[in-house]
């Protein structure tokens, strides 16, 4: 799944891209990347949002291009792998040489 669209309208220069995560078990498996250009200051803003379904992601893209989208939903973080209790993390190895 891949979708992209660029609007060169000087009043609303935007690029939207919808992508699917490679890992189907990833949280927020559908991502939307949005780049918006401010032609008065010649700056751009890049944002990413996460969606559960392809239809939600594409609907948000359509709404943004129509100027009707709300904020992008946050990308849900992946669950952190936990260590068994009582197992300490090994200290990081230091390269040989002068110490600080």
C-alpha cells in the first residue's frame, strides 16, 4: 500500500503520503506523513500520524487535501520488551584510551 499526493497551490502547499508498516503487528500499522510549506516564511513542517486501518489513513489524507482534516492522531509506541526480574543490564563497554 502506498499513496502520495502533492498540492502546489500557493495558498496551501502540501504533500501527503500514506504508508503501511512492514510489520503487520506494529502499533499504528498505517502511517500518514504530511509536509506543509509556508510560502510567506519559506519554511516547512513535517508531521507523522498513525492509523489502525488503511481506510482511516486515506480518509484523513482526503480530508486534509480538502482543508477539513483535524490533527493527525499520534503514532502509538511499540510495547517495550521487558527484562525478567532480577536480571541486570550489562554495563556498556568502554573503548581503550584516555578516560575523561
